[in-house]
C-alpha cells in the first residue's frame, strides 16, 4: 500500500482574501508507517489530512493510492476508498448521536452492505476496552469512551491507514494518554499505518517519521 501526495496545494478565497492553506506538500505513506505531524493552529494540518484521506480535494497536485489518482476516479470509487482503505479519527469524535456504540462502529460496513465479522468486532472492542458499552448511546459515554468507539469505527473495515486529527484534543490527559497507547497498540498489533496530528511530544518522538507544517509548508523533521 502506498498513498502518495504530490505537490499538494489548497487555496481558499481569491484576490486579497486568498488563503494558502497548503503549499506544495509532498508525502508518501507506506504500509506500517507511523508518522506524526505537528504545527501551529491554522498551519494546514487538517487540510493536509483531509486531502490525503479523500475527504477534500486539493486545488492542485495529486493523491494516488497504489498508483491510482483518487480524485480522478468516479465518485463511487472515491467513497469506496474513503470507506475501505482509510480510517479517520476526528478530534470531535463525530459519532452519530442517535445510534448506539455498536451501530456507530459497524456503520461503514452497513453503507457497503457488508455483514460485520463478529469475531473481529469482539477483538477490537476488547482491545479498546469498550465491549461492555456497545449498547450505549454516545451521550451515555465519557469522552475517552466515545473516542474509543470512533477508533473502533475507523478499524472495522481493516483499513491500510488510520488518519488521526488531534485525537486527544478534546480529552483530559489521562484519557488522552490511553487513546495514544491504543493507537500505538493498533499499529503494533495490526500493522496499520498511522498518520497522527498531535501536540503531544512523546507520541511525536515515538513516530518513525516526524513532519512539521508551518504556514502550509510541510517538511520532514530530521532526528
Ligand atoms: P490546522 O488544522 O493546522 O489548524 P487547517 O488545515 O484547518 O489548519 O486550516 C489551514 C488554513 O486554511 C487556516 O488559515 C484556515 O483558516 C483556512 N481554512 C480551512 N478551511 C477553510 C475553509 N473551509 N474556508 C476558508 N478557509 C479555510
Ligand atoms: Mg486542524
């Protein structure tokens, strides 16, 4: 698996209101990578992650998955890429409030009319420590538990890569550390590539590749 972003730029607005959110970024993600991205607020981190994961189109540049341009495929192929190849974890969890934890977790499969593999569901919910919370609504769960449900939802399709956009940003430090431990565990257990935006210096240090982004310009931090 290789996801490659080449010469990625993203602009908003025009004329004197033009914002360059991302400026000619290049990044290759391979199987088993653990990549951290740091940078100040407004520097283009979310923009980059959304573009790499098929959630937002670049103004210029390309994203390829195993050599195929994800934004030049048909709409249904792009949504299949988003649903099957990548998992996305948001700072705000983004769970559907009217669905139980289990329903939220299996939603990506239902959209594809695929029956969940109950054995795998048990494996991941055990790993995440939420097996006894599956019938609860998000409002009945703590922030840390909600984020773990969101991680299970990202994992249910066995994606090649997990993108996590400040996954601990809405959590207290204890639940935040638990979530980071879980992501590390997932990377080690399933070999899923992880690309994480974080302000946490310990997770950034743990990453094999560390990137930083300032004013839309992405660069590799040399160790
Ligand atoms: P970060 O995640 O690093 O905080 P973002 O990628 O969210 O930064 O944003 C990068 C820049 O692009 C910021 O200046 C932000 O205000 C701008 N931006 C992001 N999304 C939009 C949008 N939908 N419309 C206009 N400007 C946007
Ligand atoms: Mg952001």
